[in-house]
């Protein structure tokens, strides 16, 4: 059973507009969340993260919002650029048990930014 | 700058062959991971390791084994390759037991089993 869910397999956005990618999780033990970006034929690269003690983290054009009560996070990209076209993976981590350091990944959302 | 390298970018093997995928990291990371990526299924964890000679099963370990004889090297072994193991294989490493430690990925190995 997937503990991290990205329910939109794809998203298409015009250049300059906002891209919003969503992620839901089921495990209340998760306390750290990450977003990765992946281009075809390359490994995923770390984009931005957020701890559960925060509800927002910003890095340039990228902002991640966390709503713990709803077990929901989102990645906002403003403004979107064609180079942002990639698959985006949401990931989560828990601090208890023997799987310390393990990340749980969603299935990814393919973002396409068109001119 | 963290660097994770994988021995091959593309590999073609025949059913029943034994396949070795090698991963090396240069940042003295304790943790190493093997995933496979398939369309619509995201990244699925096969095996991981927190220390030399230590290994733990991930979500889909069947048909695979691993070896970690040195801290910097983590090998994935397909004992008898099958067509359903055709996939993109990704290795990752992370630095320690800090909560949510970021994992750094290699470029991936695209394996085709005929």
C-alpha cells in the first residue's frame, strides 16, 4: 500500500505561469518531506525539502507547502520555465523504527511547460 | 560535490544470466540504496545498506541480492535475469542517520533482459 501518493500523473502548464504539484501521505510518522526532479535517462536530483515543524519552505522559484492536518504537501514553481519539464517525485521520511533514513517515494508527476 | 557512479548506463542481457550492477560513491556515506524505476510505478526500493556487510530488504527484493564489502561500493545482483527485470536501476547514497538525510542518486542503468 502506497504511503506517499501523487494522484496526478501529468501536468501541463504554460511558460510563466504557476505550476502546482500535489502529494498526499498516509503515515503520520513522516516528519520530513523532499521533492526530487528527474530528467529522462538521468538520476533524480534533490530539489527542496521541508521539516514537519514548518509549513512553508522557499528556495528561489520553488516553494513547498505542508499541511500536516490534511497530510498534504504541494510544490509551487513560479514562474514556470520550459527547463522545468521533468518528472517530479515527492518523498517522505520517518524518524522511528529500523528504517531510519529510508525515503518513501510517490509515483511521480510529469510536468510539461510549454512556451 | 557528491558523486554517485554506476558501472553501466545501458546493459543488455539474456534470460537466465547472472547480472552485476555496481555503484560507487565518493562521499564516505554510510547509507546506500538500490531502486528500480518503471513507468507509472515511481521509485521502488529493492535493497538498502547502513553499513559494510549489512543489508536490509526493501519493498521488492525478490530475484535480487546485494553485496557491500566496502563502504563506498554497493552491488546489486540479479541471480537469474528475467524479462520482468527489464527496468531503470538507480543507486543512491546518503550521509548518515540525520532525519530525512537527502539521498543522492547516480545516473541510472537501463537494463534490457531479452
